[in-house]
């Protein structure tokens, strides 16, 4: 698929796709006869995974390290699992912090709602 279709299907801009390719988050795409990028549909799975990592706050440098391990393939499974386990713990900690902050907001909002009753 061409970069425009990949952008549409992935939700990333063509600029972001080219940037991710340039820094090594995405593998270089093969080129067609007219030298246009031609992506395999399977890249959508990788892009979705990268999006999840980004959403959970993984820094790009860590994403790059994970992508490099992924590219090396066999023999890097333990390192990749450990990276994801460490990141999962950071995400869990952040979720707990967000829940605590949400509770404070809910309490504050409930206090204002009580003031408006009378």
C-alpha cells in the first residue's frame, strides 16, 4: 500500500510515517517501479503496537530500543519481555496516580455540587 493509504488506515500522517521510518521505528518500505514507498499491510499491526506504547507514555528512545531488538529477532525475546514488563509497571504506577487524582477531583466536584443545593 502507498504511504497515503497507510496514513489513512493507521491514523498517522505521512510525515510521521516517514519520520518513524527515518529514525528506525518503522522498517524501510520497499519501493515500486516509480520509487514510491510500497508498504505491506502487516505494518499496520506494528504501527498499532507503537501507538499503544506511545499512549502509555513509553519514550521514543525506549521504543527505538525495542524496535532494534525486534529487528534482531530470535534471541532477543527475553530482553523484549523484560522491557515490556518494566514498562507495564510504570503504566500501573501511573494509573494508580491517576486514580488518586481522579478521586480528589470527584470529591472536589461533589463538594461544589453540595453547595448549589440550597
